[in-house]
C-alpha cells in the first residue's frame, strides 16, 4: 500500500548567474511551488543558494512561496558557483534538524544546477552516500535537474545519489525543458506503507537505529508534584519533562504513548505536544507495553496535535530569516583532508547532537563533546 503526506521541499538553487539568469527561471520556480500548494496547501518550502561567503538558507520552512521568491530576488546579485557536495550536506543537516522537531512529513530536496556548479570530489561521494542511506527513510527524496552539456563523470555520481532515495536525475540541454520537468516534480511522492500502518508503526533498519536514537532527547526528571499531561493524575514519582516544550508526563504513560507514536524504534517517540523526538530506556518501555509494569491509566486521554495547524502556529510567531552558513565541504577543507589523510579515504560524519560536519576518526564531537557512535 502506498500513501502521500505533506511535503517539506528544500530547493537547492545552484544555477550560475553568468550562465542562467534568475529572470529566466523565476516563473518556472514560481509555478513549481504554486502547483505543489494547489495539490496540498500544507506543503512548505525553503531554499539554499551559494554566495562568495558560503551558502545561505532560510532558518525554517515556510508555507508562503512569496517568501522564497523574494529571498531569491534579494540574493540574485550575490549568487556564485554552487558546490554540489557542500549543498547536499548542508541540506541534509538542515532537514535532520527539522525532522527532530516535527513528524508526518515527506522531505524533498530539489537540486537545480548547471555546468558552472563544482563537481563532487571522488573522496566525498562515499560519505555523502552513507549519509543519504541513514536519512532516506525519514523519508527523503532527492531530485536533480542539470542544465548544460553532458558530463559523464558527474552523471554517474548524481545517478548513484538519486537512486539511493528513489529520486530522479533530469539532464537537459535547453532551458525551455525546465518548466515541464518542474511541473512533473511538483507531483506528490508516494511512500510504501506496511500492512500494519493502521497501528501507526514504522520500522528503521537496525544499522540506522543508533543514529536516530542519538537524535532523540532524554526527558528530564521532575521532582515536584505536577499533573501528568497524559493521564491527568498528580504525582511526583516517575514524572519527566520534555526538554523542548516542558510538557510533563509519567514515564509509564509516555511508554504507552510510544506504542503508537514511535518513529520506528520502540523506545524513541514524538512528544504529543511539540513533536520533538524523545527516548526512554528500551527495557522499561518494553516492560510497560508487555504489561510487566502496571499502567496508571487504562487509556491514553490525549490526542496528538494536528501537525499542519501546529506548524502554522509556529510560523505565525516569527517569519524566517536568511542564515549565512559555512560550506561544510569547501575546497579548502578538501585540500586539508587530502594532506592529512595521504590518499586515505576521508572519514566524514555528522554529529547527531549538534549536526556539525566532522572530519577524521574522532570519537567525540569537537563542537558539543557528544560521544559519537
């Protein structure tokens, strides 16, 4: 069985100004977003563009396509050659941060490039592939449109990447072919749902489970007497707090909630108030769900918020601002890695705690001291 969901679409605008002007593709991009929202008004958008100082993006997805178009216009005079590898890493890093906070979304990465974009260095292809393998089940789809003369070397690299996440590669020689391709890409992506979807369960491959477990926050212990947000009983034993929204609940109540709200790992679940990913001890959760630890309430009395209404509330509080980022795979970093590794394939990881790109075989993140798995 296949189904569709609301989509968060990140547009990686990698067209080179001296090859393709924004005015030449502005209407195509506008129509792409217009078509998507005519199909599903809950779809959101963001973008990445490269300036001399590095990549720029909006701090969060927006329901309003005009914000994307206005941002593109404001940056048009500063756009430079795109770094494909750096853009993909930054995009996935950003999507991971969004995934930690919301659920029930399909993530889309639409990459628009031409012959002016920097090729992917061979040593960076394996770590990019490994990263895509980990996050593709969020689910994430990557579709690439390249305008210009054929480049067999780049073609083989791009094909490898899109095949990992059921995406597509479109190579065109004329710009007039862009509009029908974007129209096609504006259609919904379908995800396969297992037969037990009625129970709202998903599965994450065992090899990828440590990554998602490390993304989750541990609820904080609460010592004062408070009211559980699930069973609505007061107490001060076994009460914990979501570190994101400070909602409190009994561990046993959240263990029951996890049965139908986990992300594909039995003890890793979404907070019912803010959608942030939380985790409890797997043995404890399994014992609660097996009836070995008595429940406080026979029935869960709360309902998960509507994700679209929740996201509209968040965007109404603050409009997205442009973020100036550092290219995580800039050529200077490439040279440094090559000199340090002496022809050895570089080890590149992404910290699941702070989402920083880490090179080398470090056991601890140099930014936040998180122990890497």
